[in-house]
């Protein structure tokens, strides 16, 4: 397996009309937006390309758009934002997506303070304990429960009752300013290990790509490129959706590849990582730049 390495997106951009961009690890890593990534997106817009951000952030898209603006990415640089949180809300609101449309109306929330509003305004309510819950709504870890171990009792109770977990962020971890943090996907992973059932919303699962492609409104799907740093999320999600993918190696994979954000990885090491994941992206790039 050989993964082509490119230096800038300009080497591929003419082949595509629409771009689905990951956020964490691609345009920022918890701090301000990367200047070279912003410049790259500006160039895409100057060439008339359509751009949608697709994030596994477990909150409403409007919140994500505001965070992007605060980090230096104005709204005129893209056509839309889809977060896994927004996709989950759409699924619960429309009641068209199995199994979310058959779980019941009361949820037990696993989330940090301030992340409790995902289903506000819909016909769902929070349960105070597992015994009264129809499903687990898993947004992420919290200050009160900062580890998997802190969730073991609750998750064991839920699994014993056969309660389905809805995981609104399939990411297992994220790198924030150089430090790895666990995400809701880590809780989902543990829940499945103890026999629980999990319904995922977000990358790499098909629903978010259907919504994203509708937002992009590009006539030919073969002319859409997904850009991301996740070999477990961005790349398999794009493949399953039938679109090409560009792997950013300076994000989540930088430590495994032994590189800094702008440093090109060893081709053999990159090929081995992709082979182990059973993925073959269209190409790889150290960091999103033009």
C-alpha cells in the first residue's frame, strides 16, 4: 500500500467541487484556528468551492459556528456546519432514524455542565436515575465523572437493564493543546465491552454524511473530498459514504507517526498505520494548507 503525500491542497483541489472539513486537528487543536488552514479555506472559496464543516462535537451546530468565529473562522468561509449533536437532534426531532425513533422519551444524561440542552424544546425529558431512563444520552465526561472508572457503576446498572446508549460523539479521544482527553466514544467503547448496546451519531456513521452531502449540494459525489485526521472516523466515514478522503497526519496521528504538525511522515510508517486500520485514503498531508 502506498499513500501519496502532498504538500498542499492545491495539488488536489481542481478534482473537487465540494469539501467536507473536520475541525479538531485540522483547523485548530483547542486554541486559535491555524492561520495556514484559514488561508487554505479562503483560497477554496476564492475558487468557488463549497465547504461544509463536519464535527463530532456533541452540541448544536450554532454553538460550533460561534466557536469557529471566536477562533478566527468567519461564517463567509463556509456553506454550513454539521455537528454530531445537531445530527442527533435532527434524528430525535424527525423520528425518522432507527433506532433513535424507538427508544422512549426519558434519557439519563452523561455530560459536562453546560452541555445539557441538546434536546431542549423537544418532547423528551431527563431522568434523575437509571431506573427511570429509557436511554442514555452520552455527550461526554464531566468534572464530576472525569474517568471511565467514575462511570462504571452507572453504566453497569444501565447495561443490566438493557438500556441503549446514544453516543453523540463517537470520538474516543481528542488532542487539546497537546493533551489527550477522553470523549463520549470512550464511554461507548466501555459500555459495549460490558455488554451494553450503543447507537452512535457522528463520524464514521452514514447519517451525518447524508446530511452533509445534502448541505454541500454538489451534483457529482465523486467531486467531494473529505479532509480529516481520524483513521477511525473521518477516513472510514468518507469511504462508506462513497467519497474520497485526505488524511491529515499532523493531528491525532502525529504522536504515532513521530512527527510534528508540519513534518511529513515516513511513508512506510504511514502505510502501516493505514493498513492496520484497513483504510486507503486518496492522499495524506501533514497539515491543511494551500
